[in-house]
């Protein structure tokens, strides 16, 4: 398959409340308007391993951080290779895959508890299977993210949550630096209106899709 007709794998990353899912919906609509086949997906998945992970994240199932980091890597492998709706299949079929979180989420979140090198190693098979054409990080000040999510959730410790967000953001930047020679990473300033962020993201997505005449 020529490069021109191949699909694309575009990953969105950011801390909680950074607006990833809203932006994915908007970008997906815009691309569909140009006639592209767009497939939006997310991690943890809604498959069997992802469901197990969600039960652990909610506290319904007790776990430990190494187990959960390993499960995220396994969920990701299934997300890539499963023959029903795997990302590999979609890209091969020429679709533009927009994915809400991928392995950089693992590097940023799990490095709070375990060595980042280990997490990168645990995901090396996934990186070998499919590296994103681009990872778009929507960078939003943790204080602003906290303000955004405060209204939709109740009853969590404000300082603890902000501290976690700051740590996760710092881990993202550490991972970007570690992997800068292997990965294409675009950082978008998300501390502005959703419309401006959308335009900035769309410009980057266009560059990735260029070579195709639709845009
Ligand atoms: P997500 O569904 O994006 O959060 P939300 O419920 O706010 O929409 O992700 C759920 C959580 O999973 C999020 O806090 C980040 C975490 N996570 C990891 O810890 N490791 C990973 O590899 C991924 C993909 C997510």
C-alpha cells in the first residue's frame, strides 16, 4: 500500500480535564466533512482487559501498580491487533484513527509509582507493532484542568488531585524528552478557547494527512 493511501494513527494525550475527548469529537467531525473515514477510539478500551482495568481504577477490584501497568500494556496490544476492530486493521483499511490516550499515558501515570524505564520497556512490543504518526499533547495548566472538572465531579481532595496532575504533567514532559528521537510529538497550548485549540490541532492533523488531496 502506498504511503498516500495508508491510514493514519493520531494519538491525543493530556492530563485529566485537558479537553482531549471534546477535541477528538470536533476533529473527527471536521475530517469526516472532508470525506475521510475516521475511527475514534480510546484507552482503557471497552474490551475485556479494559473493563478489568476500569474496575481496578474505580476501586471495585484491589490491585497493585505493577499489575495495572501490565494490564494497560496488554489492553493496548489487544487494541492494536484484535481482528474485529483493532487499530492496525483500521489503519490498514485506510482510516484515520483518532485515539484518546496511548502509551504516553502509561509513562506519565504509572511513573508516579514505578520506574518509567520499566513502563517504557513493558510497552516496547506495542511501540514495535505501531508507533503513532503523531502524538498531540494538549497542554493545559493543572489548575485550569482542576477548575474544569470540579463542576462535574464531587468529593475529591483538591490539593491531592492538583498535585497528582502536576506530577503527571511533569512525567509527560520527561517521557517526551526521553523518546524525542523515536516519536513525533506535538505540544499544543490548550490554555485558551476550545475553538482556538481546535484550529491549532486541525492544522497539525492536516500536515500529517498531507499528500492526500481532500484537505
Ligand atoms: P480516561 O478514560 O481518559 O479518563 P476519564 O475517565 O477522565 O475520561 O482514562 C482513565 C484513567 O486511566 C485516567 O486517569 C488515566 C488512566 N490511564 C493510566 O493510568 N494508564 C494508561 O495507560 C492509560 C491509557 C490511562
